[in-house]
C-alpha cells in the first residue's frame, strides 16, 4: 500500500535528520558497486551482509544503505553490518521487498527509518530499522553463541557433498586442455577475498623475483590490474570481473556447473572473446588450483581464497566438500598466503640508520684521505668557499 508523507521541500539545504540521495538499486550487491557513487543511496536485497560486500560499500561512500532483507539473521556471526555502522554509514534494515521496485536514479529521502520517493511531496516506499552500533554488536554476540548449530549443519552438508564431488579427488575433475604452460612454474592464484590487498603488497618481492603465472579468479583479475600486474589466465563465471580485465589478453576459462550450465559464456560470446569451458562442481578458486596442479605446477600460492567456516557462510555455501577435497589433492604444493602481511612487518631501527650514515661518512673520509686528486679537489672548493664568505662579509659590513 502506498503511503503519502507530508510535503517536504525538494530544493535548498537538507532538512535536519533527513538523508537525501540518488537511488542505486540491485538485487546483487557486487553488481551495484560498479554504479554506486559517493552520496548515493544504495538499495540492496542482501540477507546476512558479508564482510567483502561491506568493505566494497564503504569504499564507495554511499549516503545510506537501504536493505530489503535482514542484514544479519543470527545464523552465524557475519561482520558486514558492524563494519558499515562503524564506518558511519546509516543502515536501514529489513525495509521490505517494495524498495527493490524503486527506479534506478530516482531521488530518495530517508527519515527515522522511513524511505520516501521525492515525488509530489514524498511517497513512502518502505519502513525499516536504523541499526545502531549497540544493536549490531548485540546481534553479533548472540550469533557467536549459536554457531555450534551452524557448524553441525555445515559438516553434514559437507559430508553429503563429498559423495557427489569425489571425482575432484579421484579423477582430477576432467581438466581441459589450455594454452598456458604450467609445467614447472610457480602459480599465484588470486581471489578478491579477505586481506588480498595487504597480502599482494607483501608478495611484491616474491612476484618480482619469481615471475609466477598469475591466475585470477573472477574479480581477482581487477585486483591484479590495480597492482599493475597482468593476469595470464582468468577463471570463473565472469560475473564480477570488468570488461577491461576480460580484454587484457589473458586466457579465459569459464566455470561450467554440472549439466553444462555456464553463466559467463554468454557474456564472453557477446564480447566476441574466445574461451575454454571447464565443467566441474565446487568453486572457481577450487578449479583454478586443480588446473594448476594437474598441468604440472611446481608451487601454488593462494591469495584471498576462502578457507574457514565464516568465509564459506559469507559466500553462501552450505558445505566445503570441494575445497576440502581440492586441498587434499594439491596440498603438497599449496602455500596459503592468507595473513602473510601480518606475519612480519620489516622496519628500520633508528640505531641501524645511524650506523649506516656513520659508516658512509667514514668511508668517504677514508677515500678522501687516500686519494691525492680528491684532496686537491676538496682544497680548491674550500678556497672558493672561503673567498665567497669573505666577499659576502665585505658586502654586508663594509
């Protein structure tokens, strides 16, 4: 039912307590991020907002976020709402499905959790709860206490999936032929997951010295390009990678699910880009590791991959059988770089810096003492400096 609000001015300075902005609407948060601009109002349909989505929203700087669903259900301790509220971004929770019918680009204003269309004084399109830091922290604590039930359910689903995915371990998942030569090479598999930026920075020296094959999983391609690196191969369903990355010259491998469904193939065909289809169960990061392993990689270094319960629940997976089996298979050559940036941070101590400068000065003194031409050069410059100083004093004091 449409509700009408009292007429409000639509020009001039904003009214106190009112948030106004242009609506950006999408059922998939990661698709919305591409269009979201600072000061916009993001209308999302995201139950249990995950950390990656929250970090992306914070980076875009919206005026507010309107969520059609509950931002945290208590099923598990998702950190997204806490990050958003801590960043000072108003989060209007559980507004209802009508908010997703708002046209893209419409002007919205929000007051006391009510969302209005800026038409004829304001049409109310939904009402939700403005989440506070205290409420979010309480919900997070409650979710942590009930995590045991979710772990049991997750484990049951994992065991069930293993029966369907055992070919990942036994048969190598029917790996396709590719042009990229993995044999005897180090391979860096990059996923745009938690901490990937920090870990990529920490691995700069390794990448420069080893020149590994750079295998990007979906949006990991854009992550590499942001660091000035060009991926050799992009693997995934191609839903979160930009067209610029797809056209960078990397070999493209489209992840097809059982029965041949390949969501990303249509997009590549529309762009006129050739690709290879890899049909396999599990996640795209799993098949990236399997492909590298089966094609003879010497070492696989994983950046930003998902490896724990909360990360998998954030991703919306009910089990981790494919990842479990994949890591069993590639384990002997797999190095997980997650958190490597926090393992050690090099720093220059003041004492070391003083010793370095002192050593440099002593070296210069020895060189001057042993070199006749150097002593003569310094003597000439000293005479010139003395003469200039004398002339300057004469000009000042007469």
